[in-house]
């Protein structure tokens, strides 16, 4: 189930997108699992179906789900989705380490942070 914060400035469709992306990447939603229809989810969340459709289109554009006409939306293969999510986090990691290095943080401090996080 997707949890929405209606008071958040972040758009509802983006919250739905992130919620499903996180569930797919973490394995909560399995490959080939069917997502609720646009109308079903819009009714459950009491929001406009166009908002759901926008989130589903973005999920499909990024390869997280596949729409089968007349059948619905399904989660794409798990390893591809997980690899994309890893790549996204590695890019974020690279950006952060570059910024920290440019700020003068010694390499050893970064290594210690990584090792500390492993425990």
C-alpha cells in the first residue's frame, strides 16, 4: 500500500511513483506482480485517476512496470529494477563523495564512514 502525505509540497503523483519504485526495488513487489488498476487505486486513495496514470506512466518510462493493454500494469523483471536502483544510489554516492572531496574532506575520513556504516 502506498502512503501519501497530502500536506507535503511534493506532488501526489511523485509520492506514488517513489512508493512503488521503492517497493519494487526492495522486492516487496515481485516481478510480474499486477498493480492495482488506475481506477482501483484512485478509489482507494480518493484521488483523481489522472494522478495515478501520471505516476504509472513515469514508472513505465523508467522501466519499473509494463502496461499490457486490456490486462493492466505489471512489475518488470526484478534484477533489472534492482540494478537501476543500485545505479541511482551509486550515482548519488559518487556525487556526494566528489563534493566532500572538493570541500577538503580526507579520503580516509570517507573510508571510515563507509566502514562504520557496514556494521
